[in-house]
C-alpha cells in the first residue's frame, strides 16, 4: 500500500469539505476518484500531497507523513492548468520540478513524450489550454515518482489530446507506477482505472470496479411519448409530464428492448446522456436519505 | 544548494522578464533623489547623509514590495501551491526569495549611489561600506517581514494599494526623504517610534562614520521580531481557511 487515508475530516472555512473519508491506494494500481464538482476530491488530494493538515484522522504516504518534504519524494503531481508561473518557459518549469527529485526523467525525453519538444522555449503563459494540460501531466511524471497524483488531468481537452494523455498514463503504469486520478468523467475512470472510489459531499459513497460503478451512476435518460408506460425493469427513476415519460436507467439498450418486447406504443424515442452531477442527484442522494 | 539555486533562478528570471515591475522599482528612488534631494546638497557631509537616506529608501522599496505585493500575488496563483508540495523544505524557497530581494535591493542601492556620485559631492570612503551594508540589510529583513505580514493579512487585491498607503508615510515620517529636523513638528514627535526612523538611526551613523547607539539596534530587532510573529500568525490563519 502506497497511501492510506483513515477517517479524515477537514473543514475549509465554514464548509465541511471532508466528512470521514477512508481510502487506500495500492502499489501498481490506478485508482480513480470520481465525483461531481464540490464533492471533496481536490480537498482529499491536497491533504494526501501534504498541502494541508487534516482536522481529524490520519494520512500516510509511503509509510510517512505527507507533510514532511522527504516523504513526498515518491510523489509526482499535476499543478492546476491555469496556475503556471508568470514568466517562465516550458523547459525552465520542467527543470525546476526535476531539481526536486533524486532520479528525474531526462528533460528532452519527457518533453518529446508529451508533445512539448517544439514548445520548450515557449513562455508557459502563451500555451494553449491543451498544451498547458500536457505540461501539467508531464510535470507529474518528471521526477519518476512511485505515485502520480493527477487532479482532473484531461478536463477541457479534445478527444485526441485526451487519448494521447491516456496513453502516457498507461505507459507510466506499465513501468510499475501507481496512479491516483481525480475526474468527473465516468468514461475516463472506465478507460483507465482498476478501481473507482466515488465521492459525494465529502464522503466516499461507493468503491468498486469501473463496471460496478458504471452500473450505479452511469445513467441514461430514455424519453418518449406514450399514453401508457408498461412495467419495466432497471428503471432508477420515472418522471412523467402528461404523455411525456422520462426514465432514468443504467442500461438504455435493455430498457428499449423491453419496451419493444412488451409492444409498448411509444413515439418520439430519445436516449439522452446524464451528467455525473445529475446521476448523483438522482441516485446517491436518495440512497443517503434512505 | 541545488534547490536554492533552482528556485533563485526561477524567481530572478521571472523578475527580469517583467520589466514593467523591475525598472520602476529600480529607478523610482533614484529619480526621487535627483529631483528633490540632489539639488540642495552643499557639501560632502550633506551628500553622504542624503545618499544614506535614499539608499535606505531604495532598499525599503524593494524589500517591502517584493515580500508584500510579491507574496500577495503568489497567494492568488495556484502555482505556488504546487511548488509548496514539491519535495523540498520551504526554507529553500524562502532562501531563494531572500536572495532575489537582496540582489534587487543591491542593484537599486547601486543605481542610487551612481546617481548620487554623478550629481552631488558624495564622499563615502570604502571603510564605511561594511557598516552601511550591515545597517541596510538589517532594515531590509525587518521590512521584508512587515511586507510578508501585510501580504497574509489582507486580500491579494488590497495588498498593492495598502502597501503604498503604509510605505509612503513610513518613508516620509522616518526621515528617508529629508533630515528629521526639517519634518513638520507633529511628524518630528511621531518619527522616533516608527520602524523606518529606527532603521535610519542605524544607516546615518554608518554613512557619517560615527558610532552606533545600541538602543536603535534593539529597536530594529524588536520590530523585526514583532513583524515576524505577526507574519507567522497571519500565514497560519490564512492556511486554515484555504
């Protein structure tokens, strides 16, 4: 186990950001921390990387206290993409980060792998959003860490850049690295993670394989018009306005198949995505209230 | 050592590439000196005295703003949170900041001495410089602490206007722009209680070649400790809410 969190509480100003979180990160795995904005993912990460102290509970990183700088040598992490220093160049930023680690990656190789070779002399403030994201992830790997903590690594990226970053994350893992990744994209957790921990309102509400998590929070909305709606299995939630039905389900295909089998007289069928935020409102809050 | 160099290099490069900040900070005290002080300096004594005052003003400008406004800007920038969690003791970054401020302060003081040498009968023997250097450095640390305290006490946006509001009166009332006996009566009464004046009481004997009075060293040390405690308290308070 490379990192562990036990019953951690943290209040930020008036907000109870973490309300009793326990979590373990095992060596070699990719654990995705999934949750809507404001769930407490970033706060949890900030404690784990030693930026803050918990109000209650304990955190261990490679057997040590993450508040101790020496403990953090096993750790690489991404800065927020908006937060680069005002007047440094790409290469200078990489070299500043490398200087903190005993066995860092060679600068040129790292820049090339993340498609930053051509941009080495560019001022970091002049990078596009996608380039800044690539640099942020490159910095997490610059020190050859045992554990890379990637906070929302692909937010705002186009599909091509996202895939390219996923490839680099996979490659780091093949070389034996451990990754803790926060994301609010279910597809990202699905594509990369061995294990997913779902956070909502300062708590871990669910932990399991990506498939299991997807069954719980990967919802679709199936909408259609019908005078009568037959009894259907796998419906998380049923909304009705006149003859317009909206059914929330984890498996839209199976639902539509059932409707056809039962010869339901439906019209204007649509299958709509559900954002993770909406899924949480629909599923998790109800469970918490129950 | 490697980390200290890496952080110092990053700080200095960032400064050199923002000439909009660097050049005014370097030139402002000298410009002030040339306009208001230099024309009225009859002999070497007066020239030495005024040069000492304005050198202090130059060092004050750099240290107070570098630590005040610089630190306040860092609070706003998520990059500094990232740098904080890199595996290095915070001492390296502090050391790098102190080094950067010291380099800038030396440059600003040098520009001022050159301006003074070109325009006044300045006559400062080499033997006086170690004491001048020591006095300037002691006050620079004190004002760096005051700046840091300010940076953590107020919101980042308020830091710059507030810094000006504190810095200009402190410089004026401390006697950095004119000898204390020329200050308005009411200011003369207030002046000895200000950190800026206590600092001047260390620099003036150093430029004039007279001996130091221990009480001023104690006063500067006292202010430094008080500002450091305030800065430490404000920083912890700030970390608790973020």
